[in-house]
């Protein structure tokens, strides 16, 4: 196998993985942070491979065009905004839950639950900042 064929095989595998990750997302529930991070890692990976492959191959490959179209038309236009909305909704829900826990006498259990909610809120807000960095990349393309 030549280098371009090896690269094309790896690219096909990574593109398929990206598509499977995106298709596995369930926007009816709160998305797990690790799932969000994995999808953005994979998007970055495939996008980088597209750049490299365009330099390595003499002709434009149908798989590259399909992946570019999937990223721009499906992920950037539909999925990415849904992820941001999901994160925003999660932050709002957690914030509302924390605000409703305003009791004068807090039991140990309430304090522990409150601490877990604050930790989850911090994690989701960090993820939102991570996802916003993708927006910066989209706007520079």
C-alpha cells in the first residue's frame, strides 16, 4: 500500500467513527460531557486529516468531499448548535436547582447534593467554553 492509500484507509476509519459518534447523540436528554468532548476531538481530527489529504492526493477524493460536506452541512449547521443549546439548557437547569435549594437549615445530604450540583455546573460550563472554541475555528474558515 502506498502512503496515500494508507492515509485514505485511516481517514475512512476516522470519518466513519465521527459519523457514528454524531449519530449516537441523543438531544432529548442532557449530553454527557465525555461524549461532547469526544465528538469535538473527532471533528478536529477528521478536519486535520482532510487538510493533510488534500495536500497528499493529486485528485479530490469522494470520501474527502463527503466528509467535508458532513462537517459543514450536518455538524456545523445542525449538530453543533444543538450541542450548544443542550449545554445552555443543562446550565440553566442546574442553576435553577441550586437556587431552589435555599433552605435555612441544610442537612448533610442537601449540602452534599448542592456540592455535586456545583461540580456538575463547573464541568458543564468548562465544556461550553471548550465548545465555543470550535465556533472560533468555524468563523475563521
